[in-house]
């Protein structure tokens, strides 16, 4: 219940305040969102499998976002930021779809 209330408050605050992302951080936002989605779908899969642990979820969520952002930052410093960003999105996308397939199989037995 607390998470739902926090989500609603966050959505309302975002709509009312309309925050902007600083220009230097804009290339990292899509990567952070995809990394966060990977953690969310992993957590949902764990919940459905009955092995969800909130501490593991929080560490996974923060860890995914930080590792993805560091990888893209290092790619930018090495001059291969676009290629590394694409790689990170592909890998995390595969994990998201893998988790969704497992969730679908578990829920619909298909």
C-alpha cells in the first residue's frame, strides 16, 4: 500500500511540477529507464515465482541503473557512447522480454 501511495504521489508531483532533465544528463535517462524496467520486471517475475525479496529488489534496481549509467558514461569517454548505449539497451531488452515470457508462462500456462 505504501508503494502505491508513493507511486501516485510521484506521478502527481511529476505532472504538476514538470521537472526537466539537465542537458548533460539527457543521454543517460533512456538507459536508466530501461535498466529500471529490467529490475521491475525481474521483481515481478520473482513475486509470481514466490521468491521476491524487497532488499534484493532495491539493490537490483539501484545497481542496474548505476551500472548501466556508468557503462554509458565510460562509452562516452572512450568515444563509443552510442554503440555502448545500444548494447546496454539490447541486453536489458532481452532480459525484459525473457522475464515477460516467464511471467506469461507462469500466469497463463502458455
